């Protein structure tokens, strides 16, 4: 796989209308079948996620080389399962892309990301203060993390729990294991100057790195993880992705 610059592009995409005439052209046959089978209320968020990840992938491919390249059509992408079952965005004909992508969504917002230098994972969660946070932390988190959640003041506890949860999900998505990889993986280590935390996973040669993301909505918490080497995080707006700008 061709190496791209050590940059991770991320974008939050809000759900919009789902009746655009180009839906059948942009989505691959499997996606289109899923979209058509969904409840109407669920379709806008699915579309935001699956169009958004194509937009961030196209943006990365424009700037893959020393000079900007023509933007690939969003309809040129499709999904194929990888060796662990984690879907991979590829060209529609099945040929691989020189990058890794990840998608998550919560409430009415999708989070999409693309990088060229290592497998990535993202997660976004809607903050739910009424969850049994201490009980969930005791069940799923490491002992030290559970103790930190339990001892935190009420307001801090809500933020800490959701930060830890999103970091864990992002790390597990980057590995391709998903939640079956276990939420007990510690993600509460010290952050470096760029906000990255190193995470060591048993049985993996390369370390994982995870960081919190700035959310456009105070009710959402998000995180990004990458394997091997952390990169600069470029948080894009939908307008910047559409225009292909880097400034």
C-alpha cells in the first residue's frame, strides 16, 4: 500500500435530507440495499456517514502526492470486507485504496476519518448523564479507570466516562476487533503535547495511539485512534472537503 503523508483527516457530518437523486449512483449495491431497507428516520444518518467517508477519502486522494490530483468521483468507491471482517473502503471494482478510513455516528451526526499511514478507528457518543456510569465502568473498564470514574465529581464523572468509552471504542475499531476485543484495555495514560495517548495491546507488534477530538456539539464526545504512528489531525468542515482546500 502506497504511503501517504502522516496526516489524519476527520470531519463531523450532520444528517440532512435523504431524498437526493444521486443516492442510487453514489452508494454501492450493498449500501443501497441497506439504505432502502431502513426505517425512513434512520436513512439520513446512514447517508451522512457513507457519503461523508467518501468525501474525506476523495480529499485525501487529491492531496496524496506533491501536486494536487483530480478528485475521484464519490461513485467510484465501494466497500469490501477485510480479513477480520472489518469493512474496507475500496474502489468500486475492488482495487485497494492507499488509505484507511473509519466511520461512526451518534444522534444526528456522523464522524468520518481517513489516513494513509496506519489503520484508524473513530468513535462518537452522545453524552447520557443518566446512565449508570459507575456500574458500567466497574463492569467494562480497567480497575484504575473504574476507580477514577467512581471518585470523580458528578460533572467530571460524566465527561470522564464518555471520554474513556470513546477512546476504547476507537482503539478497538482501529484493530478491526470491535467491541469483542474487550473494553478493559487501558486508555487513561498521559497525553503528549499533541494529545495522543499510547496504548499497548497484547499480541500486537505496533502500539496504538488515541486522542480526543473537538466536537462541534457539547452533547457529543469523540475520539480517534491509529496504529503504529500518530499523525497530525486535520479537522475539516464539510465545505473544505467539498472545495478540496487544505487551509
